[in-house]
C-alpha cells in the first residue's frame, strides 16, 4: 500500500491482513463488519492486525492510534461498535496520505 492506493486496494490489502490474523473466511469480511462482534477478534488480535498493517504500509503506528481515530472518550462498547473494517480502511488511507 502507498499514498496513491485506491479505496478498493486498501480494502483488499486489509481483508488479506484480517483473514491471516483471524483465520476466517474472506466472505465474512465487508466494510461494515465489526472487527470484534462480527469477525470475532479479541484485544490481542488487534495488536496482530496493527503489526501486519505497519508491515504493509511500511511505517510504525503509535500505540492506541487506531482506537483514537474512532473518537475521543469512547467506552469499550462504543469502540466495539465503531471499529469496523470500513473505519480501519479509512484510517489506513488517511495515514498513508499523511506520510
């Protein structure tokens, strides 16, 4: 992935990352899929996904940066609801454009 990656390219790369990290069927992954509730991720899986994203984009992310991108002051239930494949893809595109 690079700063010129399209939405569909970012989604395809993220989908591959999630499939590898969570060992799930790619057909389950849609933009609206919630990472925790729909795809079955646990907290430790988010670290794995983060490291795989860092490898794919070629630079480090700050600890908690992904969660902070969802909004400030969110409780765990709000994070579980807002952390979707689409929100993660948007975060990645935003970070790529900033780099």
